[in-house]
C-alpha cells in the first residue's frame, strides 16, 4: 500500500507529483485551490515504484436526504460549524436550524458559500447530477466524503442516498 500525500495547497500537490505518490486534496475546506493543485500534481508527476501514473482523490462535503429541502436543513449544521471557525470560535457540531440568515452577516454567508463550491446538498437526483459535474470537471480517480450531519440516523441515511446516487447500493456486502 503506497503512502498518500494529503494536502490543501500547491506545495503538497507538487511534492506528491515529484515523489510519484497518490495525492488527496482537501477540497472540502480549500475548494479555491482544487483545480490549480490537481493541475500542478499531474504536471509535476514522475512515475515511481509506488505509482506509474497520477492518482487523485478529493474530499467533498455531501449532505443527502429524501428531499432537497431536508438536505438544505441538515446542511445548516456544517454551515454553523464553518461559521464558528471563521469567527474564531470552533466547537462541537450543532443541530440544524431553520434559518441561517438569523446567524450570519452577508459577508460571512458569501465566504461560506465559496467554501462549499464542491459540496453537494440535495436529494438522490441532485446528488447524482452534481457528482457527475464534479467528476467531469476534475477527472479525479476517487472521492472521500465527509458529511457533517448532526443526527446520526440522518447521517446514515445520507450515505445510503449517496450510495444509491453513485450506483453503489448493496456493494458493501
């Protein structure tokens, strides 16, 4: 099993490429650097004993639910978490709320929306469509998914819906 290089900048992308290692990019919190990092990794890649050609995995936030509205509601937990981070007050994941506009200022909302460029929130059809868009844009080999959902049962359901959207249902058996 090869060593992976995980990063969120051009430095780690270039180093992974030069060492011929698989590269995993943290686009779930550094989406603005995703495409430049992938390009830098692929263009600086040198085959190694570990890997003959570039191999890229990206991390993305996905909140899936039976309806787009429910997914949007559940996603307010991760929005609150990012809001706490940009305010310098990290803490535990909070329950979802009905209206984020009561919490954030417009500049904070704009900053958070840019952080969710490669996030997916929605029902099965929405998730499937956005997954295709992201995969077509990035041409990555693999995804690693994070789902900051407060309720455990809703988080499990989100992963079930994601598996269905990706055509993977029943593959864990």
